[in-house]
């Protein structure tokens, strides 16, 4: 029999950051979704901020695990990125994932994902999956060249509640790594890998089951972990 998980949903008009709010709920041990209509201090990866004006979808899913090996952490990212892609596809868009988990449409970023895991030994105790999807929100001018919204791509507003409903359904649905791989973009074209102080010229070829980027560097195929590097085109 399929066991149904109950997810508590908390909604806010505005929060500094849904991820930060989710952290305060870790002691509850309860799977919870936190959704905010806007964020005043939206957090991105690598300490960056994330523009979070009204009209976008900003949510964090706090999930608890009994026995989730840290070695499989990448699957949490891959599942979130795949759920976002499937949501966008259901509105006739063609999204591509830029490894590890940025989602692009028409060459511009439409969604950012920030995962914050809590570990105990070699297991993940709980994860916070923060997703910011640009739906009908206005982007600041400085992002207009690099980011986009569903509104800009479709040339019309999409009901935010519909996008939210589809994304939530997919976040808690079955997922396979293959579905993630099928949506990977930016492969087989020259890129720069920034790893610590060094930059490497590479050609990304794919992603392995551990979530490492497989990229050719000077004719040799190497595996790079997302904790160490970022990928630029
Ligand atoms: C990135 O692209 O750098 C990741 C952005 C993640 C943004 C989302 S919005 C909901 C959640 N709350 C936050 O403060 N950040 C994430």
C-alpha cells in the first residue's frame, strides 16, 4: 500500500527568507512547507541574495529522513530541479538544468534552488529545499540580461496558485535520476570551471550518479563535485 505523507503548509505575506524560517522549525521534526508571497532577504547560493518581489513563487520544503545516506545528497537537488522543470513543461516551456540545479529557459535563469541539509554522522537528518521561481514578478533591471520569468517567456500571466499546486505535487512525487539527466543543458560546449583559486577550461559531458559533473579537461574526462566548483559559460 502507498503510504501518504501529510505535509503541513504555512503561508506568509512576507518573510525575510523561507529557508531561514524553515530552520526555526527543525526542532519540530515535522515535514513542513513554508510559502511566502515575497521575501525581504531572499538567500541565494554562495552568500548571494535572491530577488523576491511579489508575483514569484518562494517556498521552502523542510523534510525529515529516517535513513538517508549523505552520499546521496545530490538526489535532493536533482529531484527539486526536476520538479521545477516538469512544472514549467506543464505550461509549455522548455527548461534546461544548468548543473547542479539552476533552471534556465531561453538561455536565462528562471529559478534558483538553495538546499540546506542538516547531517548526523553519515546521514542527512533533514533538508530544507528552498525554491525561488520567477512567475509574474518583476525583476530588477540589473538581472534583465541574465534572468527571466514565466510571464516574460509566455507573454502572459500564469495563475500563481496553479504553478504552486503543480510544483508542490511534483516535489513529493516519485522521481528518477534519469529524468534529471534528460533535462541537463549546457553540455558539450566550452565552459570555465572555477575551483578555489583555479579556473579550468572544460567541456561538460554529463553528470554521474554521485552528482559530479563529468567534464573533459585537456582531453581527459574528470569528475568534479559541486561543493568545490562553479560552472561559467
Ligand atoms: C540561487 O539561485 O542562488 C538560489 C536561490 C534560492 C532562492 C530560494 S527562494 C525560497 C528560498 N528562500 C530563500 O531565502 N532562498 C530560497
